[in-house]
């Protein structure tokens, strides 16, 4: 009888829908994660660039995940902090990547944000299914994921059209 009830419980747990946001494990302590290796190879980074890239992505990924796991009462503050962390991460990456590599990086990240241990829509938290994010959360997400990076005068500038 115990086996049957255990089997039924296991089947029930396997049939529940999975959550595909920050509620999965990234394996932060692994020395070579597949997402970072893929990006390093796709961007054709040399050894020093690859090491710096890996450290930056993991450092900021952990900070972003920590902010995204906060209680929904703090999500407006978290949205701003996550935006600032993302922009700071990109500014640090701009220092180690060439302009062509950074353009390629932006294209790969917009195509699939998991490549940099990030997610669009971090506020889809399964613990707060009834809570709807505010306009502040939406605005900061849009500002990051839809801004246009322009390289002019030896500097990168993020441009976002608020009229979109």
C-alpha cells in the first residue's frame, strides 16, 4: 500500500507544470557551464577574455537572481536594481569585448537570455501567482530588453524609444 501511495504521489508531482524562470538551478559553482562556453566560442573570445567574461556573467547573474527572488512588495525597487545590475554588467563587458563582439553578444542575448543566466520577465514568480507586476517592472524590463546600443565616439550609448 505504501508503494502505491508513493507511486501516486510521484506521478502527481511529475505531472505538475514546471516553472521556467529563475526557479531552476544554474550551477553557479561549476567552473565550465555550457551557456558560458557556448557564448565564449560563438564570440570567439581568447583565454583572458573568456575568463573575464565568465566571471562577469556569473557575478552579475547571482546578484540579479537574488533580487528576483525577493518578496513582491519589493519588486518596484528590485526592478530598478536589476536594470542597474544589467547595465553595469553590459558596461563591464563592453570593456573586454570589441565593438563587433558586443553587437554579436547583444544579438545572442536578445534571442535567448538564458545564455547569460538571465530571464526576461523575472517577476513571473510561481510563489506569487496572484500578484501582477506594476508598470515600473514592465518599464524597466522594456528599457533593458529593447534598448538600442549605439557605438559612437569610442563609447557605447544605450538608446530606448519611449514611444514604442
